[in-house]
C-alpha cells in the first residue's frame, strides 16, 4: 500500500482505507488537534477523523488507516523458448498484446506466447 499523502489527497488523488474501502470525501481543518483530517469513508455511517499521517488511532495500526489508492497497470510479455540460436533466451515486455506466433527456423518450429501481467507497482515499458 502507498503511504498516505495529505497534500495529494486534498488535490483529488484517490484514497482508500487499509481494508480497501474508498474515501468518498476528505477535508483538512487547520485547528490545533491530533486529528484534523475528516473523511467520509464508504461503509461508515459517520464522518471519521484522522491524523495528518492518515492514522485513525494514534497508538496502533487500524483497518481504517488511510492510504493512497494505487492504480493497477496492465502489460504483456512475450516469452520465447530457451536456447534458440536466432532468438536467444529472453522475455520482452510491451504495452499491447501480440498474438501467439509460430516461428519456423532451420532447427524447427518455435512458438512465441504472450501473457498478460498486472501490477500496482510502477512499471516502465
């Protein structure tokens, strides 16, 4: 999970709780309080208060602690069989899917397959 960022949250970035509930609305009150952040959380009847670091309870972690929502990224990898002299051993990544391809070489037919991968981590293709 991505650490809560109050500035990003107030700018409109998506926020979730540790258990995955969506934060519907969030506000910061510039008052002398340990819990100046108020949020409407999906599934909670009342508005909840939080510390500026997203903690719901000061002394321990809670399922209601706030985190920045992560986006799922999708990509595709092409997988080639090992030890093919003209291709070598490798996997390549793309942002679009390629069909399964049969490549005919002097040593026989090779099948390149494509697989879909998803991650919440930052991936550069």
